[in-house]
């Protein structure tokens, strides 16, 4: 479904759109260049170098080396006013690209399989446009963030002071989204993406002969009961109106069919939307493991890591993005309200500090075969979305930073 007349240059002759459409070949070239040189979290050196080179070329003030490879650019409007930050993540994934395209990854085993090459491009396009049209009141701060895929660059950037001097009043960010068709934008206030927590647990039993179980503590039997008991958290402890997931994705134990395993190792992930559950799962999971182990005389070791909090959008900033998105897709139907996902994002750390809105920019085009899911070795997106992203960000700045 391509509903946007953005694709038709004769329909809208507004200054913003026509200039951004003229920029489209540049956007595609930047994105393809970035796509060919994917870099993993905190190793985005070539990416940072490219961004810095462009910002210098356009006379934009910026700071490099923020949280290692991050960059913050500041574009002041002609008049003073509020500060709107725009965040773009920069990193790629350890995936071997399977696409046969001229701009295929040249870095073996690494790929921009989540579209962050597009995010950097959209942020650059926005920076370029705003640097050429400073007739807004306030300041745009463009945050190029490393390591979204892990271990997370948002938190160290905040600690390095990116939201200060000038102080950021609100923040926006987007993810190109192949779950939505080109010409749509997913915006909602409240929870958009889930909290991500992980755990690794080792059940310490007592191994022995498979035929003499009475002398052992079978870590596989104990571990199996732990896996089952953990399912009761979502089924019986969480408010049914809320959404949550507890997945045990790994269970390793045993070496031979007639040997009772000494230890079993379980690993899993927890997802939820409500910040009310921020410390709940870690405690409840430990309680359940401890109870099951005690019942069988086993011991355990548990390593529980809360990684990213949920992505919670501010109502007023979500309204701003929604109204802008309706202008860009030229139809309220193109703005999709119900677009939550249990995926996680460290944009959440920025949203804990300042009000903001993270949103999804539809980028799939099944007619062109551009609809593989994110993190797939054949992921690619419709580059028409690049210009739409720039237009949304530019219009957000012009609307937020208005006298
Ligand atoms: Ni991503």
C-alpha cells in the first residue's frame, strides 16, 4: 500500500517537500555508502568520519567522540527558542548479508540489517536542510548514537551530557519499519516498545549414574520444573490487561544418556511495557528458582540483567509527530496508531530524561521484494522512506521551534 502522494512530485510544491525531493539522490547515495561499510557498536569509526565530514562541509557545529564514537551536532535557528533533539542510531549487526545488490556490505560478517544506515542518512538530511534554512526559533540538536544493538550507547551519551548545554526540551527519533508499508507512519503515545531484561541461571545438582537416581539431584528435572514454573509469572502474576513475555531460549545440560547431569544452564529474556514492573521480574524469577531448587535440594547461580527500560512516548510530543506525519503522508489513514512491539530500544533512556516520541516509519515495499524482516540477512527497505523521514523531522523542528 503506497498511499503517499510524496511519491508524486507535482502534487505538493511546498518549499520543504520540493527541496527534500531534490535531495533524494544524495540521500540514496549516502545511505548506500554507509550500507557498504557497516560497523558494530562502539566501532562506528568510518561512519562517524563520514558524518563529521558532511557536517564540516555544511558549516554545522558538532562534537565527536561522545560515548566513544557518537556525534552531537547543534543547529541554532535565527531566533532563540526551545531545543528539540533528533536521535539516530549508527551501528550494524554481526550478520553476513545475503542480498545481491551493488551496494552490498563490503565488511565480511557485518551488515546494516536493521536500517540504521537509513537512520543516519535521515538525520544527516535533516541537518543539511536545517543548516540551509535557519528561519526557525530555537535549536535542533542531532544525536548520532552508537551501539543501539548492544551494549547500548544512549546511556553513556546521556552521562556524557548530550541533553545539556543547551538543555534539550524534547526528543524525537524514528525506526524505519518493514512491518509497515511505505507511506505509513506508526505513532502512539505511551508504551511503544518493551523493556528488555535477560537472565542466565545455572542449576547446581549432583550428578551420578542414570540407573541410581536416588544418589543424585537431577539438574535436568529441576531445570525443567523451573522452566514450567516461570511460565506462571505471565499466566498468574501479571495483570491480564498488561502484556509481558518470559522466554527461556536456552537449556543446556547433560553429556550422556545414562548419566544424570550435574548442572543445567538456562538463559532467557523478559519483556514488558509497564514501568510498574521495573523490579518485579528479577525478584519473582529469583524467588521461583530458589523455591524449586530448595524443594529438590539443588543450588543455583543467577545473573539477571535489566538492559533497556520500555520506550514510553509523551502524549504531547506524540501528538506533534502525529500531526506532522499526517501532513507528510497526506492522509490520517497513513498514521497507524496500534503499532506496539515487544522489541526493545535504548531510545528509552532518552525518553526517561526528557519528553519525546519514538515512532516507526513504514519502509516495506513487497512489490519490490523489500519486505524481509529486520535482522534478516536479506533485509532491505524502500529508500523513498528516506525523504519522508527527513520531511517529518524538519517539520517537527519547524512546528516545535515556532515563535
Ligand atoms: Ni534497529
